[in-house]
C-alpha cells in the first residue's frame, strides 16, 4: 500500500529539515573544537551508526570491521588520556 502523496511529501520534508538541522549543528559544534578531537568525534559517530545498524538489523560485524571499530575507540581513549595529562595554561605550567 502506497502512502498518500501528502503524507509522503511531509515525511520527506521532515527528513530533509531534520537532517539539515543535525548536519549544521554537528558542523558548528566541531568548529568549536581542536581538529584532533573534532575528527575523532565525527568518526565515532560512524562507529555508533554501524553498531546501531547491526544491532537493529541483527547483523554480525566481520572481524576486519570489529578491528576498525576497536582502533577508533582506542584513538578516542588515547586522545582523552592525552587531554587529561596536558598541563593547563591557568596552572602557570606549559
């Protein structure tokens, strides 16, 4: 059964506006961060999307895909540890 043209148009309009809002919000947010952290956040979004899709669809990830995801998560942990160990400018030590 095909939805009514008005419903289809409203659904497409909602999807386009929502995706545009999300995209602009993400792009603005990463411009406020340093490049290394912003790139990790963007790539982490992809990992979250792949894991969500595989859980929702009942798929299993291939070993190479799992290794890639683990490398991204490792990069996030390394970046977080690096940020925690850097001295701050407010402390007077550089």
